[in-house]
């Protein structure tokens, strides 16, 4: 992985599109052939961001998974399901993907680990997390760490679950030193672009959080572990809703990720 250098926000020259609160979000995890992640990222950041956004999609963030050297993770947003189907058909049937798909696919072992999500409470979205995007060709990596806490639910998410998070969980999560960005749940509408599979029949709750760096994320985990109210009451009550222990993705923003520290 390239050594990180930290540009100032003023160094970012192009702005992420105005789709400020996407109501449909894909969380996409790609497993790549060993050693091919940087090649895919270079291709993706050079060729695939602006053409998708020109068609009404929003490339929210692009990341290296710190715990899986051959995994590329990204977030893509849409206004709604109808615009998703139209935009994906236009992009994957269009000249940019046709020109570069062989090179992209050659880096991948699997691209079907995709969660189709929506904000837990509209309008939700990523408006508060917007940043300017670095220009094409930027090599400097932005500061910050994004975590995605993936919680497999025993039953589909409800408004009561969201209210419980807001009432009981968020205050401890934030006080321990995290900045929550978005709370997302499974989009229950059928996948309307079956050419790109998504994980179906898995009710999920996903919390995206921002940290200054890896050390800040470790301090956050330690503070929660030392918080007796959290460990003795809040976390056990929250954990009862899950079908399995949560999975945390530690995500380092790529050079052109609009979502970063």
C-alpha cells in the first residue's frame, strides 16, 4: 500500500455531485486477485467515477480494506430504485464500461458481495459527510479512517430499532470518540438490475463512522470496553437484535474518495 500523505481540504479541486442524500446505497465489497488492488483503484479513479456521476449516480466513497489486502470496498448512491435501474443500465451498457470492463474484471475474483441499503431514517444520507474530491491523477492519500459496522439482524429493521439506536446507542458511541456518518438498513425492494447481484434475504443494520486515524479507532473500542453502562446494559440489549456478532470493516479512503477524514 502506498504511504499516506495528508493533503489539505483546499487541495481538492473537483466537487462531489449534488445528490446530497441518496435514498438507495450499495455497499460493494470486491475480492481481488492477489496484488491487483492498486491496479483496480488506479483504473477506477481514472475512468469510472465521473462517467457514473454524469449518469446520476454518486460514488460516495472508495476504500482499501485494512484487514484484507485483496479487498476493495466502495459505496454508490442513487436517488431511488427507479433511477438506480436506469443509471446502471446506461453505465454498464455504455462505452466507458465496454472499453474498460476486461481490464477491471481481470483484477477480480468476486464482485457479488453487495448490500443494497437505505437510510434507517429519511432523509438520512451523507450530506454532512460531503467533501470535495481530489482531481484525477492525485496520488496523496487523505487522512482518516472510515468504519462500517455490519450487523446481521434476527428480523427486519423497524422504526423502533432506529429509535433505540438514537436513544441508547448513539450517545455512547459518540462519547467514546466516533463521528457517526450514516445509519443504513436493508432496502427491501427487489433488485431491479439483476445483472449485478446483491445479497438478498439478509436484514442488515450498517453504521458508518469516521475516525481521525487507526489509533483513534482503537481508543474508541477501548473506551467502550471500559464503559460499564455500555458493557453491562446498552450493548447486551442492542446485541439481542442481531443474528450474529457484528463485522467491522476498517476502511482507508483512496486518493479520490469523496468520503474521508
